[in-house]
């Protein structure tokens, strides 16, 4: 069973502030609609290995793929017991090693 994670308003605002400026114009346009942002965040969260634990708030890392650019490493704080994405931030860009 997949646990459906709902983002808080805080998490949606942090996506707007921290992630959206790093996207292409086409992706930003697509994510103008709040329901598209919620779908993207649900998709990212559904790929995580979420498990109920002693701690209600857990930190996870995930990748956010961008059009024509390297993916972003995201940190997500999720209350697994409540099924809520509390906040998120960008840890940087995934750089591929160049082999000579």
C-alpha cells in the first residue's frame, strides 16, 4: 500500500521559493497550477521508502529531475504517521563525473 503524502502550505511555499527558480521556463509554466505541484511532490514522495517509526518527523533525500539540466537533490521532512510533507529544500545539483 502506498501512503499518500499531502504537502502542507509551508512545503508548497518552499517549493515555490527554493525549487521553482531553478527550473526551465517551460517547467515553471507547467507548475504554475498548484495541482501540478502537488502531483509532482506526491510522485517524489511515493518513490521513497516510508516506514512508520518512533520518530514522527523523518528526513528523506530524493531527486527532482529538470528538463535538460542535471537533477536537484532535495531534502524532504515528512511526518510519516500523519502522511504530511512538512518542508523541503534543495541540497544542490547532482553533478556527473566526467571521465577522460
